C-alpha cells in the first residue's frame, strides 16, 4: 500500500525546494541589476532578503530529517528526500554569492566603472537561465534537461577567464584601478561559483530521479 501521507510530505518538500530555486534566481538577477545600474538600495535589499532563502533552507533541512525519522522511507523516497536536502545546501550557497555580489556593489558605490561591464552581465544571464531551467528540471523530473543545464557551466568558466584577463590588463596600466578591479574579479568569481553549484544541483536531481551519482563536466 502506498503511504499517501509520505507522498504528500515529499511533494511539500519539493515545492519548498522549487520556491527556494525561484528566490535564488531572483537574488542573482537583482544583485547584478543593482550592480549594473548602481542601485545601492537595491543591493541592500538583496542582502536583507537573503534571510528568506536561509529560512527555506532551514525548513527543508528540518523537514527532511523529520520525514526520515518518522516515516522511515525506503528506496526511491529516501533517495529523493536526501537529494532535496542536499540541493537546498547548494541553493543556500547560491543565495550567499548573490549577497556577496551586492556587497561588492556597495563597496564600489558611485565610482565610475574602470571598464565596461560586458562579460559580467553575460555570465549572470547564463546563471539565471540555468536556475530557471533547474526549476523546470526538478518540477518535471527531466534528466535530459539537467545534462543540458550543467554543460552551460563551461561558458561561465570561459567568461570568468575573460573577466580575469581584462581586469588585470586595466590594473597593470593604472594602479589606481586596483581596488575596484579586484572587486570586479570577485564578482566574476562569485558567478563562476554559482555556475558550479547549479551544476551540483543538476547532478542531485539526476540522483533523485535515477538513483545514479553522476559527475557532469
């Protein structure tokens, strides 16, 4: 007999995870928009709203433990609960990186950018697209989409290398740009890490669906 109460509980956990993915996507999008537009109040809002992501993470963690302890799920159900709990960890880190970007924006303040922001917005767009599709992949349990999403991380890595090269060139030419140049490098690095954690999420969705531990990339 199917334990419908367990099924409903897992569905609830999944819905909270989907909500967390959505909030992380919004956080990344808002952090980059605040940077591009020098919207310091927007950057502060990203930092403040990170508490909502942390609260979702805590709920998913606690609910996962409760389900395992009280329902004693077997096989696929146990795997699914375990995967969702670990996905929430990666999502929490993505939210933290969005906060880091907002903090760098506040540190740069009203300074004119030392170089045109081209690759950072490109990288951020790939990140937010990955998160949008991660939502769909989990919602629909789409293994193929997970592989497609994870492969995009290479583009983010390449853009980070470009950001690194261009910032170093500017800093080498003018020492007064070093402080901001380092901050832009940090932002590029944070986006690169968001791509890595998004790939981790894809691997864990595949584990939840197929029961296979895969390493993509």
